[in-house]
C-alpha cells in the first residue's frame, strides 16, 4: 500500500492548510466550487448562499459518476484544478483517496458532526483510521413488493431467504407470466449488498498505511452461499435476470411481470416517480434474513452519496463548513427535497423527521416507511469496506452475470473472475495485496481457490 501511504501522507499534510480559510484575506467571502450530479444540489447551494456571508459556493452540475462525472473529476485533479467539494458514491471513496484526489478530512470533521452521523456511514469512508469523505445519505437494503398481488393470491411476505425462495415458487405457480424479482445483470453493487448482509468482507486493509497490505476475499464463504442461493433460483426459472437500470427493467415493474425489487431505501421514492399510477399497490418490507439468531439480522446498503474535500482546495475548512451544513442542517435537507420526491435516508438520523414530513406515504398505503428505514439502518454491518477500483471490479462481475443469465457460466464464476481481474489492478497501483479474509492469517498458495 505504498501509494495509499503516500496519499495518506499527502492528504494528511494538507488537511490542516488554510486553517483561517473561512475568513477571506480581503473583502468579500471565500469562494468554493462544488460539483455534483445529485438532484436538488442547486437548491441546497442557493439556500446556503442566502444564509452565509463568509463563504459563497459556486455550483456546477456534472454528469453522474459512471456517465462521465468521475472521469471529469479525475482529469481536473490531474490538471490541478479539481473543485473544492466533490460528490462521491461510497464504492469510489477508496479509489479517489488512493489517487490523492480526496483529502484526509479526519481533522476537519467536528466532534459535533461525528456525534450526529450514523457510525456505520462514516465507517464506510474511513480507512486505516482516516476519513476521506462525509456521508450525505446511507441506504439500508429493503424489499419493495406488490402488496396487492401478494394479498390476492395468498402469498406471505417473506421474512427469511428460505421463505423468499418458497414465495418465488408460489409466484411462478399462481401468477402466470410473473416472477418475484429480477436479479439485475447490471447489479454488481446489489450482489455486493447481499454478500455484505451474509457476512462477506471482500476488501480490507491490515496494519494501516505503514504495513501496506490490502486483503481481497471476494469468493469467501458468505459470498459463495449467496451465489449458490441465487444460482438455484435462476436455474429453476423462479426469477428473471436481465439489466434492471433500463427501460426493460422499468417496464417489468410497471406491467407486473416482476413483482418486487430488492434495493436501497432511496428506491421507494424512485418507484413513486417512475410508476405514479400504482399508488396503493406497493409496500415496503425488511430485506429477508438468513435467520433470526445472533449475527444473522445485519444488512448491507445499496446506494448513497458522500462529499469529499479535494487535495486542490485552498479552503478546506470552509469546504468542510459547507459540507457539514449540507449533511446535518434541516434547512439543507428541506432545500434538497424541494426538487422532487425522494426517500433517501439521511446519514444524520436526527433529520429523519424532516425527510418523513416531505415524503408522501400514501403511495404505500400510509405505511410508516421511514420508521422501517430507521430500524433497518441501525442493523447495517460496519465491517464492510469497498475496494480501490470498484468500477472496474463491478464491470467484470456484471459481464459474468450477463453470461450466467444466458446459461454460460455461473454467478460464482463471475465473482471469481472479478477477483482475478482486480488483483493485478491493485498491484499496478503499487498496493500490497494478500488474498484471504481481512482478519485471516496468511494463506499458502495451495490454500487459495477453494
């Protein structure tokens, strides 16, 4: 992890620069640049600028990360003109930290903000004890389902994965042409969430920056269990498997050929926007569990965004003032939610009443959706870490998922190929790499491969 160590040293050394940067050297406020693809960002910036006179934020709307936003940020950082504040999804935080784009913000996060944040959310942006981004929202995984169809056909809402498989068989038998869910071939982050829930730990660092080791264990026992489970459903024809983030995927939910979605909390709002005519037909349930015993009720996340202060910022303390206001202020959340329907779960749980008030729960029959979200968020496991090059890792995995959906290969084979492709990528970054669970002792070469 030599590159990571260098990044830590660089960002750590610069994190405290501009200690008086909130106070401008001359007349007028400090100016910050902020890039984001998130809806409602302009409204948030406008609200901030109306109420703050020492700091002024200049906002630029950018494409979503995988549609060019991350490439734009990387190019700007290489040219030395990255924005003061950038938006990163959780899986991209370690990569931008290693590349030296995201600054170590550990000394900039106030005790008050640290106390307000859901601990699991901040853990997802922290490596070797150093934080590289501040969470805006964290999205516990949930189960959206067609309540009207389940009730009409006497299908019980599954609480465990065993019950889910039984319900999948009932849907196929009782509802002609329908399936319980689609397992999206473009859903590597979703599959990661399933594995996370089962106890998997695909990546981890050991010994901090000085030791310089990343652990990689994508085909660990929990992941093999998850892959085998979904492979059985796929082989039995109990689910569909095609791209979900497409017109086809949306149409399946709209026409009733797919009766539910396993996803993050944010999707409850997206469902309303995509299918307003289905009001009263849907409900929200907890993600099915592997059991009810100790350690079996935790879950993962799917979705969520963070804010990073970049290495190029000349005003890191002012940038953190803006970020802290964005993620913890009721006024900021109200401004963001004014841009349209949303069910995002705030990383600062004290903001839940603000989010609940803005959300029309009548679509879900008056169900206390945010109450369910809050209970599930507390169950997010804090043991998961994303790896340094998740975009590339996910792409290889999704290519394998698409082949498996067509009968060529398996889901587990796709995961293993993703791991094989990831290892040389990490070594090319100068990172020390070791295969095996993050807490495991070193394995011999013959011990790998299972």
